[in-house]
C-alpha cells in the first residue's frame, strides 16, 4: 500500500507544484494520474521515489515513511521502485543490453557495475526482460539506433530488472504516436496484471486512462481535484480537471 498524506512541494522560486495532496494506492492497482502540463503530475511521481524532495507531508510505502529515509535505507526502497521516463533516459551510446542491466545497479557492487561484469543470472534476466517486451533481437544495438517506441520498451525492461513492487511511469507515451502509445500501455498493463506490480502512470489523454486505468486521480495547479473510477469523469469533472474552455473529444 502506498499512502500519500498532505504532500506539498514548493520550489525555490516560490512555485507551489503540489498542495496538500492525499490519496492511497492499494497493492496491484493501475493508477492513472491526469492533468494539464504543469499540474504537478511529474513532481508527484518524483517526490514518491525522492528524485525531488517534498517540502511537507508524508509518503508511506509498505509501512515505511519513505519521505524521510536516507542513505542505505533509501537505496533499499529505491531498488523496489522502477521508474519509466517520458524521454526514455537511456545512455544513447551504450548497448540496449547495458542499459537494461543498469536496472541491477542497486544490487551489484560499484566496481562490477563500472566494469560491466554482471552475474550470469542478471544477464539471463536481462534477456528475459527484453524478450518480454519483444526486442530481445535488439540487445546488441546501440540505444540511439532504436525508434522511440523501442527505446521506451528498453526503459520498461530496465525497470523490470529491479524486481519492482511499484512502477512509476512519468508520461511514458507523451512523445509517441497513438499506435505506439497503446503498445507501451499494453506492456505496462500486462506487467500490472500478470506480476501484480502496482503501476502509477501519469497521462494526458482520457481515452488511455479509461482503457488502462483501474483508478484515477486528477491534479489541477498542484491540487487534487478528482479521485475515482475513470468512467466517473463526466463533462463537469472534465472541465474541472482541464479547464472550462477544454473540449472533450469522443
């Protein structure tokens, strides 16, 4: 169970990115986070894995208050939280295999990771992860030789290498065309359902939310303005989330 209580983030320039946000995510749920650009979606996800430090509030996961852990305890927490980024966050000049193996850095020694000497079991696990997202044949390619959709699959395979219990996907399909977007969302949904991994995914488009999300929270200017089933977002809720001038398509 992930529990976020009164989470607030104020940046140094005074921008309030999150204001008293509270919600819970049961284990195994696919939670969609929606809102306009600048609504606080990315800040929320990055606060949860402490890429960004919260200003106030609490983040509890598996009964550990992860908003205040440090050092080795924080590293142990992060091992079990996979992160998928909008712009893939790969090392372009490295091979696909090396990028995927970087998901094991929280488990192997520093020297082994620098030298690229990963255990045989990790190598097999990397091949299996690539196989799962359909790009095992790209293992030896450089990351920058792949298409955008293929690069995001590498990102998913890398996250799987952590043996995660929670995956945070920060607008993972925002830079992809609709066909590729559904392919990536399908992989995330499969991982969620087959492995029981909790997925928290920020998205722009309601059609994706309605097709893949079990539950949805919506942010507007850093505040939680909706929590419920995707089907509960009626026209009034839609305008509350996206603004009174927003037009709902479909």
